[in-house]
C-alpha cells in the first residue's frame, strides 16, 4: 500500500477509518450515483509547523455530501515560502487522485481537483501561480477548479487545517 494508506484518515464527523474503507465508499458512490469525486488540499501555518489537510468529497442528490480527510504536520521551515506551500498542497491532491485512478480503475475524468488558488485575474498572492498549477494538474489528466469554485480545498480542507 502507498504512503497514503499509512495516514490517519477521518470522516467529516471525526470517526477514524482506513484508506480501504474510503475507497469502498468511493466505489459505492460511483456505482450508485456515477458522480464525480472532488479532492482538495489546504494548509495552515503557525510559527513552528505547517498543517496540511487533504480531503475526498462525495456529493449525491439523495445522500447529500460526505467527506474524508487526513491531516499532517510538517516543519515550518520546509514550507515557509508561499509558492512551495501551495505547490505542496496541489502535489498532495494529485498524489491521492493518481492513487485512486491507478489502483482502483477510476477514470481521471471522474475526479476533479480543487486548488486553493486564485485565478490570474484576481492579482493576489496565489494568482501568479494559477496557470502553472492548473497545467500541473492537467498534465496528470485531471480537471481542476480555482477559487471561488474550489470548495473542496477552500472550505472543506480549510475547516480542518486550523
């Protein structure tokens, strides 16, 4: 199993579960609803650490939404620069999406990555990275959304990163 399987995964309500259980939920979601899988990552910095959170979100008309996440703390000095930290968020989302497509026969077209990045037109701190990071994601065959449409990272992952 990949390093992802070694992470401590949780449901949105705080219950612990394994990556295999998440994959089972994804398989059931795709079989019963044929809907997309949304993946997003966010981070929060303190003076000593950076907390990264990666989420898998499933939406269906009848069941509403469910999500799963893992949280991981890293040394502050490795990710103190904004471009490094934001790129790491995207890398983590790609890693999870790749794991799902390669090991569970889920087409990349059913996975949408949400980047906690503003579009170029917003002209803020992450805007200058938006085109590079979109290309990074698209190079792996996934579609992506930026702010304000990137709710899996901007809202769901953000909720657990602080």
